[in-house]
């Protein structure tokens, strides 16, 4: 047995205590900054009227496709809500953007007609449910139109979960009529009326699209924003890039004006950090006759954002990246 003298034992205890204190102090000084509060997320979302695929030069789809591919890459958005895309065109974009899946249905039913396709970053977002309705007096009737508009108009909506945090939110994507004010205003009123019936769980909502109206031009914008029902991300953004440009430019590029018809509208605790009319061309070729409009958004932690109950459908039951067959 090894014996330790009392004086040496006291010295040994004091030395060990001093070493423990010094080590703890070093660890405290080197501790990392606290991680962001769980549940807070940041997203980049965009609306983009693709201009339907055509064969006529100088803005045919084969000419525009590689420029569109690069535009998507530079946008680097988590969600890109598109309008006017045709089924073969959307398949081309999906092939060129392997990091994205998409959800949509042709406005004339199945794969027929233009789509309100929602592209989303697969690695980050999971679609939990989705559906469509038509802007008419019979919104559940596929390809219905009752307000004098010759083109069918519709909404595609998706409920997403952000994979890292579990946060959930809805995206509604639409394209209002280009010719009939009455159809636009009735369409806006129907969207406002139906959203609370679909979103019964208090989750945040994005309404994104080509509204074919300027905020000051008619009642379409007030119908959606009066009473704070929706907030315009462009107006809320403290930083706005390329302000004073038309979002529809008819392949002419950076056209100055106030023809801002492509909107991102927010409902719920969204915060908009910046918004941009995204101008991109290559060798004089633009990807579309619209500029995409992007917004950098965040949802603070907390609030109505967890897994909700009463899901009527599950996008995971099939292939949400493919529209229904005709």
C-alpha cells in the first residue's frame, strides 16, 4: 500500500482543484455562439411567368431553354412558382434542374394547356398535400370558365414542410386573366374566400403569381390586401432591387415603368428581407417575356408552424413531381 503524507495530500488536492478551474474557464471562453432558435427558417421564393413554349424565332423555346436553365440556377430559389409552362416545356426544365421537383396540372385538364407549376428544392422541402381549383363559379369543375374569359384560369396549391425544422406553410400559385377585368376581380375574390377554407390550421401562406394587374390599376390588388389579409412582399421589403422596372417586358429587357403585375403576397408571420425584379439575359436572349420576381423571406421561430392535423391528402402517395395523366 502507498501512503501519502498529509501535507503532500493537501498540495495534491489544491493542484487538482486549480487545474479543474482553469480547464473549465478555458472551455467557457471557447464556447461557440448559441445556435439560432429552433424552428426559424429563411427561404428564397420567386414567381416566374415562363412564356409558353413556341417554335417561332427569335424567342422560340429551343433558343430560350439554355438561358432559362441558367436563369433558374442564378435565381437559386427554394420555390419557383411558374405560370404558362406547357407539359413538354416543364419536363425540359425539370431535366435541366435535377435539384428540383415540381407539382402541377394543366388548366385544361391533365397534361393539356398551361400549368401553374410549383418547382421546389427537393432536398429542403417536402410536399405534404396539394390540390387545384379553377377560377369560376364552379371551382371544383376541371377546366371551367364562367366569367367571360376565353382562357381557363386556375390555382395550384401545395402544403410544404421544411425538412430541417419541420416548419410547414402553404403556397398558392395562380395566373389571372389577361383580358377581362371582371374575371381578374372575381378570381381574386374567390382566392380570398377559399384560402381560409383550405388553410384551417393557422399555417403561413404565400400567394404567388402573374396577376395581370398593377396594384393601383383596379380592384384586384385591394381585394387581396384590404384589411391586412395579404401583405405585398415588394412593399414590405426594406431593400428592393431593380425598382421601377416593368415585370412584363415583352422580350425587351429592362423596361422602366410601373407595370408590376407579378406579385408575391404574404399571410402570417413572414418577414421580407429583400425583393428583386431579377433581370437576366445572355447574348441578347431573355428566358421569358417576364422577369422573375424574387423575395428573401423568413419565418421566426414559434407560432402556428408545426405538423397540422386533418390532412385531406398526402403528396407522398404518388409522384408529386409529375402532373396527372390526361
